[in-house]
C-alpha cells in the first residue's frame, strides 16, 4: 500500500509492529472517550471557503519561543519510540529537522538526549519530574548540555491512567512462562520489525533515564518503574525549582483548563501545551481542540499557547491555529509513520501535512500564519 494519510500509516504500522507496541501507541485510557473526542471534535469544525483572493504567495512560516520554523507544526514526545523503528527518536528528529519543525524527545525515549542531539538538531526536551530530584536535576542538566532549546514539562501524568488495551495485549500485567512465550511469538511473527528494531536497534533501554530504572532498565521494567517513581506531590511551586536548573523557556504540557493556564503564567512559564496526553490519561475530559479557544483567550497574550491531540492533517493544523494555537503538535501520527517506514516515511508524512496546510490556507484566503484567526472557521456549518 502507498501511504498518503495518517490512517494509511496507521494501517501499515498495525501490520508491521508486534501487537503489544501497536496497541500501546494506538490506545487511550479506559473507554477511550477522550481519545475519540480529540479527533471527532476537530473533524466537526468547518473551515470557511473564500475564493478569488490572489493566493499566489503563501507564507506558512512561524516563530516559536524565538526559533523560526517552516510551518506551525511540531512533533510531540512519544515514549519508547525506539521500539517502533530502529533508534526511532533519531529518525524522528532527523525528519523534523529536514522539515524545519521542532522535535520533542520524551523522558522515556529509547535514545538518550545526547544521541538525538548528536544526530542533528538538539531536541526540545520533555521532562517528567521524578521523586528522585537529584536524578531529575541531572536529567535537566544533561538536556541543557546537549543544547536542547526548550523544556516541555509534562504535568498530566502524576500516575498513569489505566490503558486496558495494554492489559489485553499482554504489554502490562502479564507474567509467567505463558506470557513470555506469547510475547516472543508476537515478535517472531513480525520479521521486518525483528530485523530492524529487535536485532539492529539496540540497546533497548530508556536512554536518558536508563541509569535510574531498577532492573535492567529495559522496556519491560519501565512501566512499573514509572508508576513508582513519577512524583505525585508536584505543584506549581516546583516550576520555580525547575527554573533554578533550567534557564531556557519552559512549556507546561498537559493543561486543559484556563485556571491552570493562568497558574502557568504566574509560575513564569513561557508556554503551555493544551493537551490531555492524547486521551491516555483522564478519560472523559474534554478534547484538546475544545479547550483551546478558552485557554488562548485567557493567556494567549501572556505566553505561547500550543495544542496537541487529534491533529491528523494539515487541514487540522489550520483549524488549531485559527482557534489560537501558535503551533500544534502530533503524537501518534509520527509514531505510525516511523513504524511504517522510518525517517523517510515521517518526512513524507510531514510534507503531506505541509501540502494540506497550503490548500487549506489558499482556499480560506489566508496567506500568512499570522493572519489565521477565528474568521477562517464557518461557525454556521
Ligand atoms: C505511545 C505514546 C507515548 C507517549 N509518551 C509521552 C511521553 O513520554 N511524554 C509526554 O509528555 N507525552 C507522551 N505522549 C503524549 C503525546 O506527547 C501527545 O500529547 C499525544 O500523543 C497527542 O495526541 P495525538 O496522539 O492524538 O497526536 C505519548 C503519546 C503516545 C501515543
């Protein structure tokens, strides 16, 4: 199959990946209501078509936190990406650099921050605050030393939401010989993945935090470790603590309410990502896109507002920007493309987003990103 849309990359990823990894990427928490809403609510927004406006010159470029990017799109942090494609974080970062957009690296990435930075452009670094503040501090210092320009501080995972698909697939909770045999068969029956990732994508540890994880630091140890070591006592005052170690921009990821967005301003953050973790945490909360305008109205003048969750095309990018996002980010789409065809597929998918954004801008009469506002949307549709 020749992949064009995100759903095509998803289908190829479904075939190529061991079931445990596909289900881990694809799923959400509990009944997946929020996951569904993220996509459905963006789909339900209508763009307003306006024609005959001399759209011969289009400028999709934008700036975020002092950096220039070719379009208002970035790559969200996705944990364990090196299990979906060989050294997956490096491949994703290269594709993003080629497209001229930011790549953010998860705390629980397979590739450590130094490896990703050495491969090209230093990534925006996503941080989970760990109970071990000494280790957390060291992690921030490593990101700084690697040249990361921005810190994404993810705040919506004080404990992991239950993802039932991971239990059903045997990714979490399954122990004993039967589970081990099932998992081995899951790998063996996906030979392309075995060759690319299992044999040639080592080491399969959680790169940046491998030293902190008990056991071998392997993927199978990590989920248990997360539940034990992510710090639930974190408050807005901890942003001050982070600031003592990190002097660059801090973006709070996982804000869904204007009240929290205002707290982020007070805490001195430079940005927020309106996000529900792709519907993987508190199921039943509203979609990111529906939370976006209220948050943009509340704090858009004070810091940069980003969003992620449910963005599946360049048309969706324009909808998010029209509703007040400085840029939006994609999680699952790039993970699917990575699994489907590595860096080349991620790069191709990003170019498809760009082409779609061009069409959306052209047919809404919007020639620059700065012009995009709510007037691009058809609210009577
Ligand atoms: C497989 C997977 C792993 C993720 N890991 C992280 C992570 O380590 N840190 C984080 O801040 N967000 C993580 N997220 C959330 C994404 O950064 C992002 O918020 C979400 O995927 C956006 O929704 P979308 O997948 O609909 O684009 C993860 C998402 C997925 C799908």
